[in-house]
C-alpha cells in the first residue's frame, strides 16, 4: 500500500504546485504534507521537482514566504542524502533572503528555517566545511539586523554559536558589543540573555577547554559585579552597609540614570531582573568545560537583596519593587542549589536561615491578604498604560461594610504625595460602592505609585501600593512657524517606553490627504530610534500642514503623538 499512497500524494502535490496559487490550496498542501510526511516517502530523484520549485520560489521575491515554508517542511522530513546534497544551497538562500529588501516576515521566517538547518549540518564532516565558508556572511548579516527582526536574528546567532563555536570566534567582539548595547534597554529579549551566556563558548577552547573556563568565569564575575552595583544603587540611603564586589571585572554598561526616583527605581529593577536571568542561565545551562562557581559571592548577594523587606521599609517608592527583587534573588538561589546540590552543604545553615526568614515574611503577606489589617485587596500591582488611554486601578473592600469614605493617593518622586480629587472627568470611582480608581486620558504626569485608603468609624485602613507607568510620545511644541526656504525640526521624545521597533512621521496636507514622510537625508532627516524628531530642510509651501509621529513596538502595538501644525511664512 505504501507505493500507491506515495504516488497519489505526490501527484496531488504536483497538481497544486503547477496549476494553483490559491492560498487555500497551499494550506491544504501543507496539511497534507504534515499528516502524511510525503517528503520522507520520496527518493532523491522523486523530490527534484519539489526542490526545483522551492528554489524558484526562494529566487522570486513575491514567492519567498511560500518557498521558505515548503523548505522548512522539506528539511524536517527529507532523507539524509537529500539534505546533504542541498544544505549548503539552502543556507545560501537563507543569507540571500536576509540580505534582501523583503518584508520583515521573510527575514523572521528565514531565521526560523536557518535554526533548523544549521544544527543538522554539524553531523556531516564534509558538509560542515562548506557551511563554515558561508558562516561569516551569515553572521555579519545577523549582527546587522534591524530591530524589526532582531529577536529572530539573536536566536539564529545562538544556534550558530552552539553548532560552530570555533568559526564564530572571529565575530566575538562584534557579538559582545551587540549584546552589551541590548542590555542597556529596560526590556531585554530572552534570546539576548541566552546569547550573552553562549558567548563564553565562542572561539577555540584551548587545552582541556581552558579558554572556555576563563570566558565563563569572566561572564559570571561580570554579572555578579553588575548585580552588586545595581543592588547598592537601589538600597542607597537605607543606612545599611554597601556590598563589596570581590572581582575586578568591569560592570555591564548602563544608561544614565534619571534623577527622579520613580524612573530611577524602575530602570534599576529592570537591570536587576535582566542580570538575575543571566545568572540563572549561566548556572542552568550545560557547559563544555569545567568551571568554578563563586558560591559565597552568590549567597552573599542573595542575602543582601532579601535583607530589605516591605515591613521595615519606609521609602514608599522602593517598596513597590521589593517583591520583584526578592523573587529574582530566590530564583538565583534555586538555580545555584540545582547546579551544586550537595556541594552546598557547608553553606546550608546560611541558606536555611535566609529562606526561613523569607517564608515568614511571605506568610505574613498572605495573612494580610486573607484577613488583613487593611481590609483592601489590590487586584493588580503594576499597570503599563499608553498615553491617552484609560486605566482602572482595581481594588476590593474585604470585610468592610461600614466604610464612610474611600480615597486614592498618588506618590510622585520620593516624598511628594497628592490626594486624588474625583472630578467625574479626569478621575472617577473611588467610592464605597466602587472603590476602584478610573484615570481617563492618562499622560506623563500620571506616572507614579497609587494607594487606596478607606475610613472606617474612627480609623483608616490602607491598601498596598500599585505602580502606574505611562508610555508615549511627547511633543516639544504643537505649533511651528517657519520662514520660507529655512529648516525646522519637529521635536519629540519617547517617555517610559519599551524598545521601539519603528518610528514614522505623517503629514496631513491642506488638501486633506495624509502621506507618510520618507526619510531621504536631504529633504527629511531624523525619525530614528536615537532621534525620533523630524527635521525638514529648505521648507516650501508644500510643507504647510499637520504632522504626527507614530512608534510601533513588539506585538504591533502603536503609540501616536499629538498633532503639530507647521505654517510656512514669507512665501
């Protein structure tokens, strides 16, 4: 029965390939391929028509997505002979797709297919040598990836390092710079964290892997030193001794910290989270050489983080981050225990003491939620809101039936506290029936920490704090008057936003048409991640109109700034 079924499937596939471009037919082909694994049924000669068709698709811009999808299926199912004969060609096609001006989707899919091809090639000596010759071009293209397909490129870079650590050694410096720059951001992709750890195995290992051991130790020490720096900055001013680093390596570079405490703590806690993830990855991932883990430094760092708790803390802003800091520290300790196991017995007393204290604090917190002296349950601790949207800070009164009034308060900076006045337009809710606070049309000034209080007879109960972070685009001015033939710059900045993936400007002309501004570096400049402002050179009557800026983030989330008007005078 195998042979007739194979013929029927292949004949059906050939008809679809030759005679139809309908997406439903193509979807049917993919489903048929998965269910029957017909690529695995074909001999080498039987797949030549399919391989030729896939190559044709990969050489045609409009058909590349179709070709990549089919290539992915073929890679998963084809026999060894077919793979070894075509793997180098397919890898070159991947590079070609990545270097093209095709849409982002093509580049992301190319990286996905590359992640499946590259690891399989290391099993064949002759094939590996040919792949190594293509590798420099592939790595250079991936390192230069734009933010739109950065995550996919990082994943493929990691696969290349795992498969060919030696040949990747020539790119170690560029890879280090790439990852270091990414670590300056508040939101770091998990693929960047994995790549940071993999960089310890780039290049030659040396005698008994000594170079790998040294590189791993350097990465580990850098993370410990960076965490020490961040924790000292977070706990600065709490009248507790600073934690001294025992290593002489440089810390990971950070962006300049803002003076405002709200932004400062937000950025530092993000760095702490990223570095803790790196530490966990370093401890959990297998390594091709023996390493020495500085156990005492990890335990000392974890102990320092857990030594500050909400109950004893008087700084309201910092207390909003304590739970996250503690969670990250405990996960680091968990990774250490999982890796070292019985080797940690000399440190068991310290670890048990620290964790018992942490469990007692957790139990106290859970008790307060269940029965609570406050009687106010907060549904969510952190809110990230786009500028101009509406947000509801949800809370529930528990066991309070005779409350006389409910009030909300906002903490800005380190000490300033404002009472929220319910005006029915900007702020709504905050009453006995509906204690939640509704903030309408949020803006940059709404960023801060909020907490709810309820008056019950002769006492006042207080709920836990929630943080509100508003992200958006801030325009420096809404009106510009420009002399004819002069230049002007429409100033804008991002505030409290994740890493932007693209920045665009649009003009709404007097004839009611809206056009996207094309940055050509002559008439129009700027509109980049580093400088999102738009510069207009040699203005003329056609530049009169309304302009607005948009920023698109991961997940196709889009922010839009206020509209600004440009009036050209002196024509």
